């Protein structure tokens, strides 16, 4: 059994996020009491994940702030999806904690969920519904600030003309695009994307790269796993390697 | 439209009910199966026990209720299974709305397509077993109070077992003991009415079970879902 991976990268929200962002702290250890309005940031401290008696990672620290893209890398089974699910609040870590804006996730759950867009392996697109119906429903349940209209989001993802076709009849890549359109219909600062490029063709990959870069430039945060090469030019990309 | 106020829990729940009803409507076969089962079981009974009106009349409340209970169990998996398989459940779990409210919305949609038809079919099948007219009211009222309890209790069981492959047997073991009081009070309300006795006792107990299930089942199922997803 390989030794458990340690998080070897720590990235802090030091980069000014667009013209509107003010000066930001670089010291990650200041507690929330001394900071009345902490900048948006997601931090993980000392995370541990055990699956089937195998330690996937231990003592993993990571942080991502406005304007950053954090790419989680590692071979199959190294715990990338587990890490993202822990960061989403879907599963609990064996040890350690996740903090949003300096507060433990359990205490700010509703606020965190209003800031988060998650596109997982199973992307939650209903086959019986059309892309438009899927997006309308997701927007109704998602709450929080909304972004562009479902129709425009689909057009941006290259699905113009497929709005009223049941998703069941679309290809896998097209369904993935429907799932990713969710990123545009809800305005969320934090994107957590688990293998978003799976089944996408070259133009689809380019669209997603563009979405991520634009989001980061506008002060958003992105956590992403992918096995495909992804070009994120012009954005502050940080890599976190699991299963070293 | 993009600048509107963020939808609250009630708007989200309404959207969820609407979506689930659309989904059920678009996969009708799945919904019709338990109803067909209900009808077939009740119509087979006279073939098995003989056509004597007196025997059938005595058995009618119990037969209708047992068949309704088994039909409700057949349809339970539908509450969460497909949402779990395609990841929609994860999206609900990380939405800012209270998960218990969303669970209640899903159970309501499920009851509308699986429980309400049982209530409507109940008197027809009762009549086919010579259940006297004066018992119909108690049978319908009992089913109306009882079938939502079956859906609510079932939701907890499905939420606990949705992550388990082939959790069907486990689900029956978990849920059946909790269904027994509903069966007893529901069937006794109908047979009391058939015998001309007072029905307020069993119906009041069914109502109490419904109040209990309505308040306790959604948070319990929401907590169970978080465990299943984690």
C-alpha cells in the first residue's frame, strides 16, 4: 500500500480579484473574530479520507480564494472525487475541517450552498426532461442569485436548437453540456467541477476552458479535476497532487 | 427574469412537485405497475377462496388493505432511486433549501401518483368483494389517511437503503413492521363500518399516525439521505 498522500500545495487568496477587489489578507491563520468581513475563500485543514480501510489522503491542506483555479490531480482511485465531495459538504472527512470564509462548513451551510455550484460525475440531468426544463427546475431549487436565462446558457454551451428535445435522446457529451449550463444560470462564486470534460468534444472543451478562465478573471473560484489536458491561460492555476 | 428575488423553500418545493409529476407522467409504466398489482391481487382473491358473498364480504377490508399496502411498497423505490442514480439527489442535498422540505415535496408528488389512485380504486375493488355500501366511506377515509403514512414511512426506508445495491429485501424488513399499525387500524375501520359499529376510534388513530409521520418522517428521511450520499 502506498504511503498516504500529503497535501503539498497551499494556495492563498492573495491575488486581487478584478478591479473591484480590495486588498486581501495573506495570513491564513488569523481567526474570524479579528476580521469583520473576510474575503470569500474555501479552506480545508488537515483533511483525512479513508475508504475501504485505505487511507486516500491525510493531513491535506488546501485553500482557494477569488481568482484562483485549483486543479486536483492524481491517478484513478487517489481520492479526487472524495476530496471534492468533502469540500462540497456531501460527505464528511475522517478528520480535519472545511471552512468557508473562515467559518466551519456546518455553521454556514445555507450560505455556502448559495455560493456553490457543483457538477459531479453523475451530473443530475433528468433524461425525461428537456434541457430547458432541467435548467428551469435547477434554478428554482438552487435559490441564491441567478445568472443568465436558461435559453442563453444553452446557446453559450452550443446547444441551440436542442432546447426542447428530451435529454434522454441527447448524446453523453450534450448531456454534460446541459449539466455545465447550470454554471451560467446560477451566479455562484465557487465552482466545483468533477471531470467536467468527460465526453466533451474539442469545441466543448474550449467552451469549458473559456468559462473557467472568465469565471476566474471575474473573481470566481474553481476547483476542478480532470485527466485531459486543459489550457487555462491567463488564470492563476494551482495544482494539488493526490496519491503521490 | 434573471434579476428576480431568489426562490424560497416553498417555491422550490412547488417546482420539485411539478418536476416529479412531469417525470412520473413521462414514465407511466413505472407508476402503473403497482396499481395493476393492486387490482390483480384483489380480483384473484375470489378465484382462490371461492365466490361465496358472505366469505368475501368478511374478508374484503383486509384484502383491500393488504393489497394496498403491498402495492405501496412496490412503488416506494421510485421516491428517490432515479434521483440517486443520476445525481439529481446530490444537487438537492447541496441546494440552500432545507432538505426536509424537499423530501416532503417528493413524498407528496409520489403519493399523488401512487397513493391517491389506491384511494380511488379502493371502493371499486371493495364493491367487487361485496363490501356493503355503508363501509365505503370508512374504507376511503381510512385509505386517505393511511396511504400518506405509508409513503412517509417508506421514504425513510428508501432514504436509508438507496445507496445499497439490491436493497429491496432490506427495505421490506425495515418498513413492514412500521406498516402494521396502519394495516390494523385501516382494515378495522372498514370492517367496523361493515358491521355497523363505530369507526371514529380507528380513524382517529390513523389520523394521529399521519400527524406523527408528517412531522417526523421528512427530517428523518433527510438525515438518512445525507448518510446515504456521504
